[in-house]
């Protein structure tokens, strides 16, 4: 899972995010797809680690997954003035 996560990360610079309101483009769509696979592989790596290691790490992993799952969508609904602050908090999970 970590290797897949790294390979997706290596391809990310080739598909930059498009500014809002510019319409759908190939690179914008690929950016969305790569982001979805990045998040999925990160969640799977955390889940496999939680299953393989002890109870304390399992609890830590569940809290981490909850934190990432709750803050990601919450950060997208923030006012424009906070555009840079909240996604940074959600991404740092």
C-alpha cells in the first residue's frame, strides 16, 4: 500500500488541479482520480496496520481515520477567507 501511495504521489505533478470555474479538463479530471486513489491507499494502509499491530495502534488508527474522514468534508464547506487554513488541517492527518 505504501508503494502504491508513493507511485501515485510521483505522478501527481503531471496532473495539476485546475482553478475553480475553468471547466473540466483532462488534467483536472486526472487530478481528482489520483486524489481519490491517494486517499483510498492511505486509508487502506492505516487499516492494514491497525489489523496487523496491537490494540493501542488499532485505537490510534481508528481515531486517525475518523479525524481524516470528518475533517476532509468539513474543510470543503468553510468560507472563502479560511480557504487555506482548514484544508491544511485536514490534509495533515
